[in-house]
């Protein structure tokens, strides 16, 4: 309370309404898995398009485990494309790769350890570097106006090089050179233009670079191994690792054009795609654990690795979703090319109310298909989780998280890897295996909405996700109550806050009941707390909601009636 010590008029602001709770987002997704490029062990940034993904993690090209003759489909890249095509809008990707994986590099000044390097591990870093020395003719006035760190070439027999420090020009022997106030023939300023072209054909060009650390665009600063800007840390795939004692004159010599060419070409080699171990997957999963707005997690393609690794990844996904206050669900895949009995056996290893399992895989057109390259197939089979995460997001945006993400069209599907029949789904559906089905005239659809849980209370995906939404929203929207005086006034405020939130949910059609009192109740008073609770600082609010289950079985009972003359 303010103090009133002197006479006067005092105007104060106060509130006559309860606090409000804003519903949290439920459609933000996180993927973990191997990619062509990108940082390892770094908390990922939000992606809102496939172009964002390409800038950081590379394109759709296959991963080459064990050499070029052993390609592995780039499942994460394809899953990201499917996610956005199906309606997803916000995505995080944590790259899975051995932390000490091999990165490409090429020495230039061997004794001074100056070299071009790929900042990220992987075969995509096996790049071609084209270095062009730009020599611009200049007058004396131009030389005088040159910034510190500039390199000047003066034509002669032989040519002489000078670098500008503190307004003066020095040669290789650190001897000062005084230029007179008149044009000097053959005076030219030298800069660099460098173009990196990675193994997938993506290019990045840096021009106007200097040879000396005092230059504002010094080669070693613009292409640092450890960039200071966050955007460069994530997307700058290549760097120039400068030795501590290398001089601008040594760099000038090392970057001389190849004979008969205007540029110097450097090949970066030794970058490899290494098969990640289970520890690498769990490390990537740990990076997304602390991203609070993630509500859906998946690892598209993890089932195609070694059986122990695949099972460990699935367990880790479920484990993270089950953690207290995680507020997320794991979307899982059955491995590729499975028959019904194999799908049954796979599901038998999973029982969680925080996970959903989908079968079979989805066949789509291959975006990288080239009819002139026989190695590139026209179609590619992909795990369903990437598509389903996008469909979850689409359903949440168009209808709401309370609506089951089923009977939804898989927009990107060319077909499914296997046509599941009604009889086969009658076996799989009760087990918690959600099937993707084709229906003539209605297309390719998600035809299941169950969790993997054996607990009938948490049978449906939308019920699980809706309660996560309620819990997370109430958690985030009532933080103001912590350390408030734990009495009747606070209890009434909490009741009003939660009741207002749930009333809005009922109005939006998320809860069952003709009247609010049928849809929910909120209790926070002496009936929910003992004196022991109060003595130990506990405020207990009891909330009940009548969530709407999906109409999984729509039944019409039709019979004959006898016509008679009476109306």
C-alpha cells in the first residue's frame, strides 16, 4: 500500500477484473535427425519455410554413409518439405551428427596453419573455393584515402607490395614507404573475392575482402571459424582459419591465381557423413527439450537405422514427451515396408499416452528427380510423421486442438506404400496403430486418431493434446499467483481466472454440455485445501472439464416400417 503522509489528492490505478489466461500455441513442432549440413550441438532457431531450412541445413540430396556408393535418403529434409506442404507453420530442427564428425579442409600456408575449412561436419562441406584477386587501378589520392589494412601493389621489376598501417604504407620488411603527392605509375589496391560452392551446388560469395587484420573486411574476420553473429553461426558453412603469425604478404602469395586462370581454385576434402550413434540422437533431443513453445516432436527416418538405435530414439522421444511440464506429444513411425503383423509387433514395444504411431509410409514425387540421372528415382517413400506433424498443425489452425487430426487429406501423397484394407485396420486400430487409407473419390486420408496407450481414459490423440493445451495455458497464465497471500481473495481470483478461460473454451465448442456448469467446474476454497496445505504454502485448485471425444464409429440404425393410412 502507498503511504499518505502529506495532505492532498491522490489518484491511483487499480483493477476490478480477474487476470486472463491466453491459450498457448499447440502446433509448433521440432524434428531431430541427420541433415546435409548445419551446426551440431547448437540450440536451433525457428524455421517458417523450407527455404529457411535450406539456408541452415542444406537441401534434399542423399546422405552418403560409407561412401558415395551407399546413399541414405535425407529423411529430415523431405519431412520438413512435407511438414510445410501439409500446413505446418513453425518448426525447429536439431541436427543429429557425431560432435567430432569429419569436416572438410584445405591448407594454404601450411607452416602458418592458414586454411579454408567447412564449419560443419558432413560430405556437403567438400566444396570448391574460387579465389579472385581484384586489382583496381588507383591515383595517389585514392591511395591516400585508402583505409587501414589496405594492400597496395606497385608495378615494377619486380612488383612491390605495401600494406597501410596507421596512415602509413609499409613493405614486407616493415620499412615505411612515403608516396609523393603526385600520381605514381602502376599503383593499385588489391582485394579478394571468394566463392564457395558446396557439394550440393549451393554457392556463397564474399567480395571486397582484405589481407590484413586492420582491414574492415579482413578475410579472417568476415570468414571467422567462430562468428560473433548468431545468423552467421547457423548459416555460414565455410570459414578461413587464419594462423596467428601469417602476414598479408604471405596470404597474397598463397592466394595467387592458378597458371593460365584468373582465379585460384581450392578443393575442400575429407568431409564425410558419419552414421550417428544413439548418444548423438539423445544429444540433439536434449537441445529441443528447453524450447518451451514446442508441442509436437518427431524423428522422421530414425526407424531406418540399426534396430537398437531406432528403438532407443523412439524411447527417447516418448520419454521427453512424458516428462513433467513438457506439454508435448511424440509422433512415431512404423518402419518402412512392414506388413500388418510386423506393424503389430512394433507397436507391442510402445505404450504411452503421450505418443501416436502411424502406418504405412507415404510415397511422394521426388523433388530432386532428373530423368537424365538414373540414380534419382521419380518417387520416394517417406515416413508419415513429417506429414502428420503438418496435418496436426493444419487441423489446429483450421478447427482447434480439440478436434481429432483424422479424416484429413494427406495433400502431398502420390500413394501409400501399402493399401491398408478395412480388415487389416480392424486388427491395427484397437492396438493404437493409426492407419493411412485410400478411399476412392475421397483421396488419401489419415484414418486413425488413437494414442499408443492401453489406458482407455487417454485413448484419443485429441484428448491427450487438448489436456496438454489446457495444462500449459493454465500453467503459463497463472504464474502471477505465486507468492501472493494465500487466502480467500486469491482463491476467488484464481477461480475467476480459470473459469473465464474455460468458459471461452466452451463457447468455442471445445467442451461438452448445453450449459457451462455441464462443461466444467473450478473449485479453489477450503474444500480443496487442508490447514496442512496452507501451512506448507500450497494452493490447490480442482478443475474438471468434459472434453469431447471424436465420433470414431458413426452408426446409423435403419429398419423397415409398415405403411398404413394413419398419419
